[in-house]
């Protein structure tokens, strides 16, 4: 493995990991996501992501897809709290195709007026889809219990808000934010770094742009209970404020979450499902950003068992302060192993490197094992002493 990094004269950060496998992921991200939006703008970053695929100054929608797919590639994108990313995976020999297409849609999207309303309809269907899925719903909605608006709002925004966005406001925000100095290019694959830099220099636009400012993130711990017709199971999420990804404490959070709720060997699975048979599924999720961090416990159970499940989960959370040195050592091996398995794919590694760069420095990604091995019992005990928690519960009417 060989890692290289360079900041171009126009401000674009270029990251590269050399691999021997003849498959490459090209990922281009902008430091702009849902966390940068006011309540009135909520959903705009996600809407812009959709519109970037609707044509450019030199490519139609069909040509964007064809150029990548005809060489065996795959093109997609995602929007998170702190960044929006566009990515292509394809055979390494076609690097120039990936770079040309992804730079084109990223910097030169034309935002056709005729597609804005149609894509608003598509996004509204996406909002409904997530709303109709009880598990996705509680995992999204727990943010409202953990944070005040606008950060606590869902990434896609509301149907009303999305339908109120027009071509002018979307295009203006795109041209303001999608500038080289706000952007990170990451390539993972069997390619040459000098060629990547040369292509990036030739394909970047000359656009100064504005560095977006993030509204203040205000924490809270609310309990929100919602009932709905048409479902038979209670889904719940218990949320805890945790260290940020920009803080070394996030390594402690990784170990903590793994012991408590990752996999069938976790404490929650053993106690709530195996021992008592109260759930089919129970697990922990971490969402750690540069300027925020939280862990949730998700469980699906019968509504009559909800209080019992919550009480057990909270008890197991607090008992984390009593784990043994042996349990900690085993968990460290698991966390490091999980990272190795999950980063096998070039796409997963590229996303991790961009995230590491946004949170601090991409180079820190390769220090993961050493940092995990430094986690102590006292570190775990400190997290387990957190007494405040948020709750979102979705139950049958």
C-alpha cells in the first residue's frame, strides 16, 4: 500500500492510495452537506446531488451514464452531514474516463429547468420511502431527539421544502460551493499519481467559490414517542452524545460501540435477544462527524416489551464501565479486523480517506490500529458514565 497527497495550486486536495488490483475508484467530494444548511435550505445539498446527474454543458443524462457503463464502470453519489461525494468505480485502465465524467458532472452541471420539478418529485418519493420504513425512520428521526433544528432535521428535508426549491437557488448554491478549494479528490486503485494530478489540473475549473459556514449545532436529549397505523412492531432508538471524529475520543467510541452492540457476540444481542428473546434485532450505530458525534441503540420489539427493552439497553450501556481488560483486548482485535474487512473495496477506502481528510488529515486513517490499541478501560468507563440519553420510538397505534 502506498499513499500520496497533494494540494493543487487552485486549492483542490488530491488523495491517492496505490493498489495492485486492476480496479479503481475515483471519488470527488465537496465540503458541503446537510449540516451546512439552515432550516429553510434543508435538503438543498441532497437536491444538488441529484441535479448534477441531469446533464452538463457537454453531456446529456444518457451520455453521462453511457460513458461510464460502456467501459464496465458504475457511477453514483451520496450526501452526508458534512460532505457530498460523487464516485465512479471502473477498470483501472479507464482512469481518464472516470476523471472526465466525474469532474464534468461535479463542476459543470447545467441544472436544466425542465428537470427540477421532476427531480423534486423523485426526492419526495425518497422521503416517503424512508418514512414508510420503520427502521430507517427511527434511525433518521433520532436526530430530532438529539439536536435542535436545523441540524436535527432529516438530510433530505421535507416534501414542502424540496418542492419550494427552484433552479435559480440550486444553481447559485452549486456555483458558490462547488469550487476546487472546497473539494477533495480521492483515487484508490492501480494507477499513477502523477497522471492523476495532471488530469485533475487539466479538468478543474477556475472558480473561487465561497467556503460554507455551518450553523451552530445545539445538543439536546428529548424523548419523542410516535404512534402509527399499519405497523405491528415498535422500533426504537436510544441516542447518546459521543466524541467527534475530529477528537481522538472517537477511537474509544468505536471500541465501545463494538462491545455493546456490534454482532451476535455483543452484550446487547446476548442479553436482549439470546437470553430473553425480546427482539429479533438489536444493535448499535455510530455517526461521528468533524463537529458532532452520537451513538444509537436500535431495537425492534413488541410494544408491550418496549419499556423492558429500553431498561435493559440502558443497564447494559452503564455496565460497560465494568468490562474487563480481557474483554477490551478482544474488542480491539475485532474493531481492527472489522476495519480491514470493510476497507477491502476501493470505494469503501476512498470514502474513508475523504472522511478522514474532512475530519482532520487523511494520513490519520493509517494510524487507526495504533490509536485503537491505546484505548483504556478508563476511557470506556468515562463514556459509560453518560447519564443523559435521547429516545425516538415508533409504535403501532
